[in-house]
């Protein structure tokens, strides 16, 4: 996989449990100047912990590593988390406002439908999680 097709963040191995490695990602100073920081979410919080399947790389607790994700998967995550709900909200708002002849009822039903979408994402999280594969690299 070429470097341009990946989103990479440095991190520290926090825990190794069986075939799972927990890596703490700290936001980089570069995040504040990045044009995509609002979509990425890394600039919003101090630390994030990701769980990565052990890919045969020898690491131990405290090691500095690089966590990578394909850019196409990052775009898919943005679509699932923000794009689809926005389109669903707009479409259902027009639909329900027309059906009920009331913007208030239409808005409430549209928000409820988006809530159901996020609830469905929650229940499908294990299936969705299998599609998003993080890779672990040792820094050069």
C-alpha cells in the first residue's frame, strides 16, 4: 500500500491482550493547521485509544508505533457518520413535512429517523468494525 493512500497517526502501545493491541493516539501539533481537522476528530480531544489486531509485529508496552488506515476507509467512516445521516435528515424532513403538513411534526419525525439510523449503526458496530482495518507499523 502506498503512503499517499493512508492516514497515519503516531501512537504508543498501551496494552497487549492476546491478539489485540491497544494503542493510544495523541493529537499532533500538525492537527491544528490541517484543513481536514474538523472531519478527522483527532484535534478535538487529548487522546484516543484504538484496538488493533496483532499482525505479527513484535511490540511491547510503551513502544512508539504508527497506526495507519486506508484513506478510502476514512471516507467511508465519514459517510456513515455524517454524510448518510445528513441526507437522511434532509430527505425525511421534506417527506414528513409534506405528509403531516406541519414542519414541527416533520422535524420531530426526521430527527427520530436519524436517531434510529444511529441506533442501527450501534447495533451493527461489530460488523462495521470488521471493515475498518487499522495497520500497525514501527516508525522508521
